[in-house]
């Protein structure tokens, strides 16, 4: 019933709009010591559950680079990871993390990162002992079905808003490809939660689609939480709908189904009350003074049965609904 009323869809980017199968496209090291940098960030990421972290670990393994011990590992929600590798403080994440660890970023490195972001890549800064020394560029293809699903939802009058923890350049590149005018970048988990609360305070019925641990609070807050079946268990537990295939087209199907069900319920209510509105007065003898007609108990029972059969037959038509 609520799905039929939804007029705003908030969606995450990674793993929801995109495939959620990120792969490392490029690693840049300003000191040209690529292998050492890869070893540091891959060792750091071996303790993280984030899909981007797994992509870095897999890349190191493909290069036959061994992982080493990490001390003081910390996953900073919505920003990245930090830890000590070979007595050096290493940080890997977005610009907010660089600001948090007070790492300096040269103009040349910043320009290289912006160029990658404008291509729609997810770029993580790499800092060692308070200095940004490189970056890692990760690509995650947009699902083939995402563009069509978003287009269909917007045609149905649903406002689609992408909220992502990624940077504004990458977010814009993805939004442009999807013809999305509404998006916000650099969102922390609490930002997504607050945005949903703001929309709800305006009287909007909000659905939230996401797949990660960071999306769980927003999924729980939304009127309808929609989890990708390909995502984390905590996201699935926090949602009311799970798309087993992790395909946004499932949201279109769910909305179409909910619309058809609510229409069917209204038809069934008509069938149920129509017979009663006609039958009860006749059974009460309203026609007897004029026509001498009374309703036989057998006919009344048949009419009641026909009412139930009408409702059941009409409800079964939903099986033929083309989603």
C-alpha cells in the first residue's frame, strides 16, 4: 500500500546503481614506487569489508604482492581506512579523510585526481605520514538496467535522488549518464538519514534503495526500505523489500504490482458491498409492500456465495499481471 504512494526514491550509487563489482583501473604513486604503495594499501584493506577494499586486495594478489601486518587499523565511516604499516601511518579514502588526518595534497596530485573523477571513476587518496603520495582509481560499471528503471520511475512521477559518499565529480558523471538532475555527493550515513527525515517532514513518501552497511540507518528510516539481495546482510535486515537479483528494475515491478493490488482491492470492495447494498434491503422486505417480493434464504445464501466468488476470481487476475 505504501509502495503505491511512494513519490520519492533515494538511491545509493555503488552496488545499487552500479554493479557493485569494482575493479582497480589505475594506481598512481608520486614517488614512482608503485609496488610498495600497493602493498601498503592492500594490507590496510585486508581488514575492511567494503567492496572497494576487496577490489584493492584482489589487485595486489593479481600482482603477486604479499600482504603484511597492519597495526591500529580503523575504518572511518563514510571516509575510508587508516592504520600503521611498516611503522608508517597510512590513510586511504576520500578528501574528508585527508582533512581528518591533516594530510597535505599537492595541486598537481589534486588535478590528476579531479581528471579521473570527471571520467566517472571512484578515486581514493593515499596518504603516508601526513602527505598524500598518490591515488587509486576504481571503476564500477553502471548496471544496464539502472538507466531504464530510473527513466520509468520518473515517468511515473517518482522523484529519483542519488545520494552517494563519492565525490561530486564522480557523482555528476554518473548522474549525467543516467539523466538524473537530483543528486548529492560526499554523503555520510547520517547525511542520507537526515535527507530522508527532511523529505518526510515535507509530507513525501520516501523509498530508499541501498546495499551496504552505511545504508542501514536510511533503509530503516524510509517509508519503504529496498535492499539489494547482492548486498550486506545488515542492509537486507533493515529493509522491507529485498530485490533478490539486486536490479533496480525490481523497484519498477514492485511499484507496478502495488498499484495493481490496490486497484484490485478497491474493485473487490465494490463487489463485496454491491451485493450487500442490493441484498440486505430486499432481505429486510423493502419490496414486499409494493411487489410482494421476499428474498428466499437459499437465494440470499447464493448471492453471498457469488459475492465471495466474484472477489476471489477478480483477485486471481493478478496472476496474469505483466510486470
